[in-house]
C-alpha cells in the first residue's frame, strides 16, 4: 500500500510541475499575453490627432461626435460627415454646452428642430 500512495503523490507533484512549466513557457512566448496586443490595438485605433480613423467605423457619426465633443469643435461634424442627418446627430452632443449656438452648424432643414431641442436643454 505504501508504494502506491507514495507514487500517487509523487506523480501528482510531477504533473503539477510539468503543467506550471508548460504554462510559463506558453506565457513567455506570448500566446496568453493578448492583453498587451489588445491595448496596442486600442491605442492605435484611438489616435485623436487623426479623426479620419472614425470613417472606418460602421456608424462614423458617433465616433466623430465623441471626438468633436472632446476637442470642443462642433465644426468637425460638418467637415467630416456629408449626410445632413448624421451631422445633426453628431451635433446633438453640443446642446448642453452651446444650446442654440450649435444650430448655426446644422443644415437649414434641421434648424427649427435644432432650436426646439436646444430649448429643452435650457429647462
């Protein structure tokens, strides 16, 4: 009985050592360190100096809107987006700060809608 019990404990210890060594080797090779590569991809994707990266997204008006809001530049919505509806949605973030003044940036057919929404932010 004793040799069998001793062999089992020794076998378990050897197995644990092999598993730990295998995982440390895999980690050293970089297979499990995807966190670094993900953070590098996010850093390169969020290049605030190049707002053209927003045009690669499915709905670029949200990206452009966020960048324009962070840079406090509502004119960015008009310069980067061609669709009037997208421009209006992009400028929607600026109601709280600029209220009616943001309506100077929207197309003529959205001006009255813009004024009405800007008035809601005053309340």
